[in-house]
C-alpha cells in the first residue's frame, strides 16, 4: 500500500500530465486547421489536367501507363515520423503488405514509423524520409521521379499508394489509390468526328504519358497533405483517449488517497483516545 505522501505525489504528477495532454491536443488542432486551409487553396492543377482528358481519347492511346502486360507491382506506404497515432501507421503498413500478397513486387515506405514496422516483417523495402509540411511538393516530385524511373526500368505495370485519410476530424481511414494502370479521371466529351478533325502534333500516347507524369506529382502532393491531416487528427484522438484513461487513474488515486488519509486520521484518533483512557486510569 502506498503512503499518503506517495499518493499525493501521484496526484500532482497526474495533474501536470493532464495539463500537458491538453496543450498537445490544442497544438494538434491548430496544426490541422492551418494545413487544412492550405490544402483547400491548391485546386487549379488537377482541374487543368482533367480538362485535357476531355479532349483526348485515351482508349485509343498506346502507353505503358495505360495498358500493361506486366504483373509486377510497386506499393507505397505513407506513414509518419512520430508516434501517438493509435496504430494508424501499422494499419497502413499491413494494408501495403496485403496488396503485395495479391501481386508481388516492391515496397516503398515513407516515414520512420513505417520503416520500423517494415523491418519487423523482414520484407525488403525502399525508404524515404517522413513528410515535412514545408517540403511536401519537393518530396512529392522526388517520389514521383523515383517511381517513374523504377516503373520504366523494371517494367512495373501496377502501382498503388496507401495512406491515412481523414474522413472527419475524429475518424481516419486507410485508403488505397491506384496509380497504374492509369484510369482517366473524366470521359472525353468530343465525338468521333471531332476527334478526327483534331490536329495533334505529338503522339497521343506521349501526351497522355506526360499528363500522367504531372498527375502523379500533384496526387502525391495531395496525398502527403491528407496524410499529415490524418496524423494531426489521429494524434488528437489518441491524446483524448489518453486523457480519459488518465482521468480514470486519477479518480482511483484520489479515492485511495482519501481512504488512506481517513485510515490515518482514524488510527491517530484511536491512539489518542487510548492514551487519554490510559492517562485517566493512572489518576
């Protein structure tokens, strides 16, 4: 049984830890709101890329990004550098490994936590550093260039990216995006006659290949941003759960503190009463 002094020390520690958790929760909320605003202001590029597919008949194009006979696959798992995410990083890695069980291939891991989990599974992987808000675009371009080079060099026909997506501020979902084979985001709006009248200087396949090249960087940039949002949201949820558990522990500690204090007071009173009776008996 703990002493009264030890229990009082535990209560003081719980109070300080609860205050720290509240501060970390507020930081996570602020980071989420700031990044959410930045993501919503970057929407012109995907709309511009989509507009090209409205005037290009991708079904008639011949390009390895669209049509492939290769069964090799590259799977990208986007995780964080930090913990306190309630197992979200582990879910991403497990989902990536599940995709590789369907179609064997190369595993690419983003973030330190993903590297830790991947090492534990003994599965070979290529690692990239975790996402940094101020470097997201450069990191997206770097990963896009690596994937395109690897896809061309190794004849990879399938490519998927798995990442945590914030459904709401308190709910996160592990989502899988298929990069290759590429499926045009919109259907063409031109008729067969209008396609025939178009003058196209470059090969349609090359045009689509370049559009996919641009789309991959933009999509990775978007995914990196959503992953960071999910990270802040998951951290808040994990801290909220930790705060509730701490409150339960603190309540139990308070009950034990008052019980020990009551027993101590009661014992002192009995000893004092016994001493008075003894003193009265001698006189």
